[in-house]
């Protein structure tokens, strides 16, 4: 179907041009039977046939058809030959295909040259014929430029649409990566520490080792539930499995359990929170920021105590996580965990700062606005 329609679009200008041009020239050939009449018939055939090549060679084709039309105009002075429709098609198609300079120069030079030749040879052309032909050429160029502009707008629209789709896909990939990183990094860090404790105490303190194994089981179950939640959400969004089970996203009510899971690993974690209600997006961001901060403490800080505070002022929810560990050993902007926390805050119009705690450790401060606003640096 596509190939037939494409072929039809190619042949239609050729057929229409032949149907308009050829009968009139054959009529005048029957009347005059002169060399000029025979040449006009040949031009009436060659001009439309040249349109078959306009897709690959729009510039040379419009130049050839323009020359043929000008010759026909000169030769048909006595016979008052028919309109050279092939030239109109050549102008429009060549401009639409990007050969604007070819079209303007070849047609302009050809028409000015034709008028000049007519004046030098004293050809008796009626002024109305000159005016009508000039007006027809200008109208044809206007149609061609309009189609070219429309085509460019369509191409630009499709490019912008594709770019938006790619941006949305990339943003979704970043979101998924951030969710999985937060879930897996925290859970696997806990499992690693608890497994080490279990191995160390297996022979000397079997009861403690059993507690570590039970904690590993609970931590892995929680991690699996959250991973299933992310994957189930993806399946539901893609329409593959709308009934996929979804686990509720973490919220402020789960902060106490998060703190307890880290405390079980030998780090003294205190939670001070007076925020119980917040938008779901803000609650998820607060939970993930606290989770990633505590994960970093367990993995890197070598801290003995951590203080987590969640409060609200007039405009923002303020989250602070400070420890008494060794502090930041590298740039605060490095690391996927810190980058993910900062992205979570900024996506909701907030901010995240990394500094030094009073005891010399690391202090994470995040601000999440009560109502979502544009992230910094966007409009």
C-alpha cells in the first residue's frame, strides 16, 4: 500500500502535465506542421517526463523544466500554446525538497532571459500574457514556500516530540535506578553487617548469631517486597499486568522500623520527629533520604551514634541526619547515594546540603517544601 501510494504521488504530476500540455501542442502541430510546433510537442513531453527524477535530483530537474518552459513560451508565440504545467510542479516539488536556490535562480534567470530575448527580437507578446505568466510563477513559488514551511514545521514537531519522549524515558530510568539503589544499597548493607556478626558469634554466642540470621531474613524480606513494589509498578504502568501486586510506598510511619533495623547493627540511632502528616511524595522523599543517610553511616562513617530529626517550619519539612563518625573523606557531590538524595529533594523543589556535624562527623540537611514547586534552575 505504501509503495503504491508513493508511486502514485510520483506519477500524478507527470500524468497531469502531459494531459494539459500535450493535447494543446498536438492541436497546434496539426494546424501549422512547422519545426517550432514539433519542438513544442517534444518539450511538452520531455518536461513532464523529467519530473520522474525530481526526488533524486530536484535542482537539475527544475532547471531543465524551466529551460523547456521558456523555450516553449518563445516558440508558441504564434501558436499561443497551452500552459506549461510541468514547470509549476517542478517549482513546488523542488522547493519542498530543499532546492530553493535552484528554483529561484533557474526560473528567475529563465523568465528574465525570455523577456529579454522577446524584446530584442521584437516579439509581439500581449502585456496581459506577460503579466498573467509572471503572476502564475509568483503564486506557484508562494505555494512551494508554504509547503516547505509546513514540512519543516512537521519535521521540527516530530523531532521535539521524539526528544521529549527520550527525556521522559531517561527520567524514568533515573527514577527506577534511584529507587532500586536506595532499596538494595540499604538492605544489602544491613545483610552484610548482620552476616558478619552472625559468623563472628556463631560458635561463641549462638543465640546472638541466631538473632543476626533472623534480622537478615527480615531485612531480605523487606527488600524483596520493595523491589516487587517497584517492578509491579513498572508492569502496571506499561500495561503488561495491571493487576500486579503493589506494596505501599514507604512513608513516615516506617521511620521507626528503619531506625530500629540500623540500631540492631550496633549503631546508636535516635529519632526525633514531630511530623506525622505530609504529601505522599514528600513522605517518600524523606524516608529515602533518611534511609540512604543511615546506609552511608553503616558503610562508611564508622560512627557510634546517629541523630535523625524530622521537623517542619513555615515552608519546608526539614530533615537532618548527623553522626559522630569520621566525616566526609571526599567531595560532597560525589557518590550515587548523595546524588540520589539531592535529586529527590530537588525534584520536589527542595534542596540538600552536606556538611560537618558538631561532633566532627557528617551532617545531612534536606529541605522539602510543603507544596511541590519547580526545582531550582528550572522554569
